[in-house]
C-alpha cells in the first residue's frame, strides 16, 4: 500500500469532515486546493563555487490577509509538505478566529552545513525572491520561524525586505518571531510549548476523563515521553518539569532518545543541549540510537513534538501510551480510518470533550491546541493557552467527530 503524502493526509481529514457536516463537494474541493505557490532557485557563490537551493512559498488561502506561516530550512522539505503546512495554517487560524490566511515557506537546505555568514547570504537571497513576487509583505504574506530557522533568520528577511522597499514604514511587520530589540514579542518562542502545557493542565481538571483511560489524578504522578527537543519540545519539557513537577522519562530527537525511568532532570538537559546542540552524551539518562523507538515506550502520556507523520499504520498498534497529545504539525496520519485503539478528543468552548468510540488511548489534536502561531506582526496573544475555552468557527475543527455536534 502506497504511503500517502503529507498533503494527501491533510486533505483526507477535510474529506472526512465534509461527510460529517454535509458540506457541498465543490466547496470542499475548493478548500483543498492551494491558492498559489511559487518555486524559486536560490543561487549563491560559496567558497568560489555556485551552490543552488530549491525553495517554495505556498499560499493556501487569502480569505483573510495577510496570509501567515513559517519558513522551514530542511534537506527533507518538498512542495507537497509546504502546501500541507500552509493548509494547516489556514485551519488553525480559522479555528480560533485569528484574521489570517494560511501560508508556508521552505528551502531545501541543511543549515548545519553552512556558516552564519553563508546562511545570511542564502536567506536574504531567498527573501528577496519572495518579496519581488509579493510572497513577502506586511499586508499580504508574513513569515515566521519554523524548523531550521529562528529569530536570527527573521531579522535577515526583514532587512532584505527593507532594502527592497525602503518607503514601507511598516517593514518590521513583514515577519513575526523577531528578537524583542527588533520589534518582537516577549514569550513568543515559548508560546507553543506553553499552549500544549496549558491544554494538558486543563485536561487534568476533568476526573472522568482521567478515570476513563486510567491516568493518575495528579499530572506529576504520570510518566511522560516527549519526541522532539526543538523549539516546541524543549519549552514544553521545561514548563512541565518546572511548573508541574512532571516526570518526563524519555526525550527523543532525530539521532535517538534519552531514557531514565526515574525521570530526567530537564533543567540540566536544557543546559547540556544549549552547550552541545544535541541530547546524546547527557549523563542523567541512557541514550539509545533508535529515534522512532521513543514513540513505542511504555508510558502514560506521549507527546510527538517533532515532525509530521511519525505515527502511522505501521506503528500505531505498538504504542502503549494512554494519552497522546499532538504538539507537532500532523504527527499522526489519517490511516484511512482511525483504528479502534485510538480514541479522539476535541475541546469545545465549555471544555467538555467530544469523544470517539474507543478503549485504550485518547488523542488531543494539535489543531485544537496550538493555533498560537498566528501572532499579529506588532502584538500577540497566547491563544493556545486559552483554546479549551474557544468555540470552533469552521468545519475543520470537527474533523475528529463521528456524530452531530450541538454547539454550546
């Protein structure tokens, strides 16, 4: 059986939703398609050799402007992934009524292979190509950091835009995720992780749900596994460890995972990671070189916080967690139909979950957790922190529900 692409997986949720709420087929097909996408070739002379990098910027929707979405630097990106991520941005913004369309950018590059000077040149070249075609503009299309990029790249992009359009007094609003000294917002880097943590806290206020899947009443008494120790995984781990005294028994990344059944000292791990840029060789836990093995560990709560499509038909029946919380973009594929093992939960505005039939595991979807990304260029709110109290505004919010819904 051919593995579906990331975009096909996202579209399958839209199709499922349309059948539930009886949306006209032509409207659904329109929603699935990207509004526009541009492919660019970034050519830069490095060490007396011309290096070429392929990049994309996809706009899924312009029903509200500007379109909003991060820029990803990775050797594994492609056009399909970029379009899928742009579509998810549209849905996440719409769920909490944030006035943006969805967009996403990517550049096929391993940023670890280049110096800061070389990356600045590459990033500015990429940004210039986007800006010249209207894919970078405070009023039309606003990027943000994503995998492989940070506030540093946002400053370079902002500088490239300002050099092209010096007359635009709103040039600082052409990107979000900037450093505070360049007009950024305090707390932005940690907002997604904090949103996930607040959602977990809210979940633990509902004793009936905890009893249903046999979780202990106090969060700190449950074992937690986190896949990913980047922007989201790291901040989430620190919040859970310091604010909730959570017992995090395993943390994974692309190279493998750390495990300590007594709990990992996340503060020490964070310092180790800051110094070494990797989690291995940390003395407080055993390192195992099997990256995806972290998903299959025996634990109470599993949080995929890395990349998309890591839980599939091939491994879903091996997962032992009682609660899965999505902190990455699309970490769980649609499988065609979810197996009986997985039980889905969505938060409505009165914080009561609507649940699939199932027995062993509950899943809280990312689309209900982390719509925080869409922060305004010059002001922000941690929407994710308050998402359990929002009512849903468009069809995609109900993509995991099998029956009619009564809005509170």
